[in-house]
C-alpha cells in the first residue's frame, strides 16, 4: 500500500467519524502538514468522494459521498491485505531466526527491548522449544511483559541465557554497543 493511500484512508476515516473538524484539526490529529491535508481534501472533493457544506463562522463540514464510502472501503481492504502480508513476512523472519538459534543449540534467550516487535517475537517464541528467561529495557524497567518483569541493563550480567535477541528494529547498532560494553560477545547477540 502506498503511503499516500494510507494517509488518504486515515483522512477519510477521520472525516467519516466527524466531518466538523477543521483542516488544522485534521492536520494535528493525523500528524500530517496542513498543506497536505488541504491538497488531499481538494483532490477528494474534485473526485466526488466528499461534499462540502459551508457552515456559519467561515467553517465547512465534509460529508463522504457514496463514491467516497466505496473508495474508503477499497482502501480499507487494501490496507488489511498489506497488513496481513507484513505480519506473515515478520512471522517467517522471526521463526527462521529461532530455527537458526535452535540449530546452534541455543535454549534460553534474553530479549533486549520491550515494544511491539518484542510482543510479536514473544508470541512466535511459543511455537519453539526456546525459553525466554528475561527482558531488558531501561525505559520500561519494572513493567510487566507476558509475566516477566522488565529489568534494566544489569539483567544481562546474570548470564543465565544463551543468546540476547535485540527485539526492536530501531537503534540496533547502539544496542549492540551497549551489550558489548557489558562484556556480551558478538556471537551471543542476534537481531531480528
């Protein structure tokens, strides 16, 4: 799915939910520039996906037309298809990583990072014989992660794990350096 189509779908959904939003409010809610909101709205109105009604105090209200609802439905289906394919690819990638670990006789792993990627990694971990022994995330220390208490960097020193899985996609080089500063060797660190 193209980024622009996703932004248009989000815009259509917001207007479908509440057609009274100003362009500035839509910009803020969708976290896209005011100029881009204006461009999208002009284009969507010209294609017949929205009708515009002028309200008192120089405000306008947007209404999705039947053509607009049909377009929104098509974009929603496309988004769902895209999302399903994305999650299938992530599942294959993570399961392949776990298979490689098992072939190297890894039995226990420590997650480094407690976000959405870690949640997916944990769910797919249940399909293996690997055991999660802990999770490290300085920013989320003390919170719960599927029955595990998230710990700080000192957790790495317990050394009751065979491999550290960097379970986030951003700042992996930085995470590697942090782990190596704690005397974790490169052969005991892996990324998704």
